[in-house]
C-alpha cells in the first residue's frame, strides 16, 4: 500500500508491484484524468526539472516514460550544452552534453508517471480519500484506517508494506509518536525563499527548441538572493519563475514581476520575457524550506513501514532535486525488496538506504541556502555548522573551475543531476584540473546564446557582459 499518488508514491508503487501481488495507492485529492493541476501539489505552478539521474531511474521502473514525455512536448535539455546560465561565479561555458534534464510542466510529469504506473494491473489508485492513521504497533505496521472524503465510514485496509509518500504534510512523525516511538531528529534550513511564476507564449522561432536560461544570485554577496529561470515547456510555452530569499522575495503582481526581472544580476531574462506573450497571471508560493526527518537513525523501526519522497526529505525547489531524489528513494525501496522480499528487516534496510540517497541533494541545497541573510537553521549536521566554511570554500573553487574546465564541469554535473557517486568531484582528474585554476579554461564574459537562438527569441541587441 502507498499513501500519496504523487511522483514519489507512483514510483514507489511501481517498485512494490514487482514484488507483491497487488498495490493500492490512496490519495486525498480527486485525481485528474489527464495532465491537469491538482490541489495537493501547489508547487506544480512553478518550474520543475527532472535531472538525468532521476530520469534514468524512472525509465528503469517505468520503461517508455521518457519517450511519452517527449512526445507530449517536453523538452530534453542537454547539460551544459543547452544551458545559458549565469551562476554565482559567472557565465557557464556550453560544453558538449554529459548529462541532461527533462523540462515540462509538473502536471504533465506527474500525470505521465501516474498513467504509466496505472497501466500495471497490479496497481490500483484511489483518490478523494483521507488516511486516518496507522494500524499496528511500534514493532510492525499492518495497514491503515481510511475514509472517503465526501461520504462513507472509516474502514481498515491491511497491507504487508505501507509506504508513506504523502509529501511535506505527512503526519508520520505524529503517528509514530502515538505508537510510543522516540522522537525523530528533524533538521530544517529555511532561507525564506519565495516563488513567483508566469507562463508565456514563446516567440515562434523559439517554440520548439530553446535553451534553459537562468540567472542566479551570488550567495557570497551578503544580500538576499534573487534568481530567475526560463524553462521551455510543452505547447510552445516558456515558464518563467522568479525566486528570492528572505528580504528579497518577488512580488505576486504582474507589474511587480516585470520590475523584479530588472533587479536580477543580468538583464537577459528581462529582455527575453519582454518579447514573449504572457498567457497567465502570477502564481506565488512560499513552502520552500529544506526539511529532513532522520527516520533512518532510529534504533528501532517497525516492520512493514517505509517513508519516501518529501515525507522524509523536502528540498528548496530552486535546486530541482525533489523528483530525482524521490526516484532514487523508490529505487532503494526496490533494491531492499529484491534482497529481502517483504520479510523481516526489509523496511529497516530500505529506510536506511533512502536516508543515504537523500543525503547528497540535502547537502547540495542546504550548504548554499545557509549563506543567505536571515536564514533559519535547526540542524546537528556538522557539514552545516562546524565545517560549513571549509566546505563552502571548496564548493566555490569547484564552481569557479566548472565555468571553463570541461572535466570539472562534467563531474559537477554528474553530482548535481544525482547521476553518480557524490565523490566524483574527488577524482584524480578533477583534482588535477582544480590545480590548474585559475590558469586553465576559457570563461565566457557574457550570455552564451548563439546568434541563431537570439534570432529565434527576437533579440536584436548585442550580447551584454555582466
């Protein structure tokens, strides 16, 4: 059984279905029958990217998903080849692709994964249902109690395995306390990031193919961060999301949105947007704190219970790690089932493996967020306290080098897209490349749009340097 029919829940269901007879997925929302937004995923209004690390895992769990997304109009963005990005350190050189991302609206991503999973006759999805609580005790979870949202009585659904994929709002911590289990460690890093998004019709020449364009804050500047990203999505549209940390939040009005674009570190995004037709108003959101529950560290863990996705680790969406981390968590669940079936020790092993796979995105996002003014931090992680300065200096060195060195860039892309071991940046090749800094590498001094791309976007002014 799976609680939650979002990305994490459906991927967990796909992993479970390979090892059990039936999988029932319960969700509180009335689920749409196509790629429409739904209430339970408010962040769907903002930009989402599916990194190559997550895309490959999804493809292994649900073969054909990538092809369906591309056929539906999603864009495959080669990294860094199809990336025009002003990072904290400067403009990124557009080296040949070593990784990629899938760019689409979140409703299309969610619907495609859900529809792919539901094609398995072993998986049944039931929406419009409230989960009342767990069945069982601190030694073993045996199912849940639930109730249809609009009418009906409380019922019991027994299960060999219960997977909590209920997202940021999961009540699991409270439920486990009610079973007499000790308090779970919870870490929070909250930069106060707020989001504002608007969708535009891309200029005709840029409707089918255009790079992802981003202008990021410099976290070293000691001021609130202000970011902007232009994401090509299906149906010839651009999704433009502005984000700002506490004290630099973007407004939620159309005039304010336009004015905020002008405050970014470079006017490129403002220029591009000024030549695109707005299709929507401004959608705003503030649920962006990094939050991690260390269920994997509890000494005792009940059989038959696994927690995945945002219910165990939720990330600031600006780094785009949520969906890929959810996919890796589902894969970890599948590996534990492959090793132990649904027998003793499976749930504990899976939970520890999930804790391991969320550690890299947790470290990547929080290590940068702690740099902004007025950030709220509640953590015991020495990487974010005692060793924060040392680790930040190393990350800055890598960030500088990645702009112009293809070896460092490829290793950084591998880590950032969750496509390999986190120690890729410690390889001898990368260390040698870092030893050449600052002598090696050619770093662009302005936006890296090609003349063809500028023409497609109806830009007629010359590239401007930072």
